[in-house]
C-alpha cells in the first residue's frame, strides 16, 4: 500500500475512559419520576389555503366551519353549502409541554396535521383551544393560532413557532407522600447502579439523618428517596443536591467497535488480553502470561513488558502501541483484532460495521 493511502487508512483510536475532571452526576443518568413531557391536543380550522383545502363530498371542514360561522353572526349557512370550500381545512393540533412545566403566558410550538386536505401551505390557524390528552379532562390549558410553516416534502404537516399561548400553569411535582423517585435512563439501568446510587445518597445525608438510610433501590431502574423532615417544606434544594451527587464508578462491559469501511477501531480503555500468540504476514505478537520472561527484541512484542507491575492483564491500548511502533497497516490491525476475538484472547463485546 502506498504511504499516502496508509495515511488515509490510519486508525483513529479513542480511549473512552471515565471523566475525572467532570465526574458523571446522578442527574446525568437519571430523571425524576413524573418529570416527563406532556401533550396538549386540539382540533382547529386553517383558512387562507389556495385551493388545497378539504373541499369535496366528505369535507371534514364543512360542519366545523358552519359552527364557526354561527358563532360570528351567520347561523343560516348550511354545511352542504360549504362542502366545496377548498380554502379551509380541519386539522389536528398537538403541543409538547416540557418536563419542567409551563406558566401562564409561556409560548410553545404547535404541530399541525391535515386530515383530508391536499396541502397546508399559506394557511393560518384560527384561534383554537388546547386540552389535556385524557378525554375526561375538558380544561382549556392554552390557545393556539398563527401562520403555518410548511416543508415542501410534507405538505400536510406544519408547525407554528410560539403559536400556543398558555392560559394556565402546568407544574410537575415529583414529590409524592414526602418521597421522590429517581428513574435510571435505559443505558445506565442495572441493579448494581441503582444500589450504588442509593448507597451514595445515604452516605451523603448520613450526618443529617443520623446514619438512617433514606434511599433504596426499588428495582434495576429506580431509586426511591425519602425527603428528610427538615427539607419537606421546600424540597427543591434537597432534590437539586441529590441530583448533583457524583455517580460511583462501576466496572462495565469492555467494548470494541470496528468500522471496516473507514479503518477505524474504537474501544473502551479496559479491554484486556489473555496470554496468546498470533502470527500475521511475518509479524509475530506475543501476549505472555504473568511473570513470564520477556521475549527478545525483534519482531516479537511482549505486551506484558509494558505493564510496570508485571501483573499480567495486558490492555488493547498496549497492543495498539505495539502496532504503532511496528507501523502495522489499518487492514492488518483490524484482521489481528478479529483473530484475537475469535480465539477468545481479547475479552470484549465486538461490533463490526
């Protein structure tokens, strides 16, 4: 392979080690139960369309338009007279309320979906009430209106930036009976992590609670925390303190990802090698057992010699260092790593793309 091509195929090695300066915090891998987005829904009338509305025999806009005209002084017009009105459309509306909640006067974005129209471009939403997602909840939480923004590839869908104005507060209260629950994000959920977080919380508050445990891992995905009596009147500061605690470091599954197209190997820093020897295109690499004698210099690279304590447990990073020393090509590196995994000498979860 030409040197220029070798440079293009150079392997980018990323060591995915834990952050030391910026430790992972409880809030980075959990959320508060009850602290999730909520939806407001509604239906409304879009007008001002240029012939792309609901007009036709089964126009869904006919009856709502008749009712709307009746409210504004025209109770006589019949629905059948409006069936061919193709400058209006009856639409579905949805608004996502952020996990932090909202207050009266806040403005949120609206998603608009046509029901039977050909397109919503150029339309404007008439003032429409927004309700909760449950049919039994008839509270009007917000009012929506405004000009639609439509993408050419989705003519029946639109957005209205800041078109939903809140008419009442929506507050998320994670505290129930003096307790709150931390829900672990899927990527972090395990019994070990939930227990470690509970232990970390109990250790942090022990001076305040007289060593009484207030946190318990309920299962692999949640930790229930009892708020101390002195904090219950104003729990926000206590919850913020708990969320800011560092997460204990647990041993994780070693992972290696190979991208055959780009010649890239990405791995976690704890990928270990067992004693093995592999010969590839005249190159011999030996991983010796602990306390084994050092191999002579030459084409054989003894990775254990890179371990100052000579305790064994050579790492994949040390193998990569050997690759760099011997100027092994990207293709050969990938092939050697694959063979080490095949014989069980490289302990990791391997993904090949």
